[in-house]
């Protein structure tokens, strides 16, 4: 009998010194789809450096700083982030978003995405 092959998430947990999870927080396909856009990669990388909630405008500013700092770019990125990237990250469980406070909070899944983020950025 061939033993079960561990998932990427389980390998990531082992490499990070965490107990492997039985259910991956985000499927591998969904995670790679999310990481396919550089704005989401920049936002997740920024959040991985923090463990506390961050204003969504701060996250957007970080993304803009990585690509271009013009006001036009900020407005365009902010619009795309609010209507596209933010919902994808929330729906995947990679972040929590408080609309009233306009605060983004990393989740346990954010940390689990770290090794994949490093591979996607390489």
C-alpha cells in the first residue's frame, strides 16, 4: 500500500514547525490562483510581517509603493483592491476585513500561505 502523500499545506506546516492540519485552510489551486496577481502577493507579504490589524489604506499604500507612487495609480489600485482583491482574500480565509473600521487582520491561513508566497515571488 502506498502511503498518502502530504499536501503542500501539510509540508508547509511541518517546515514552519506547526502541527500539520488535517484540512488545508485554502486549497492549493485556490492559493496559487490568489497568488497569481502581484497586488495580492504584495498585500499578503506585508501582512505576514505584522500580526496586528492594519488599516486597509495602509495595505493599499504598501502595494502602490511596490509598483508606482502616483496618485492616479493609488486610486486605480484602491478601486481594484476593494472590489476584487480584498473579497478574494477574505473569501479564501487569508484575511479578515472589518468594513466599519476599515481594518485588515491576518489569519492563521495568512501564515500558512507564507511558504507559497516565497515560492511565487522567487
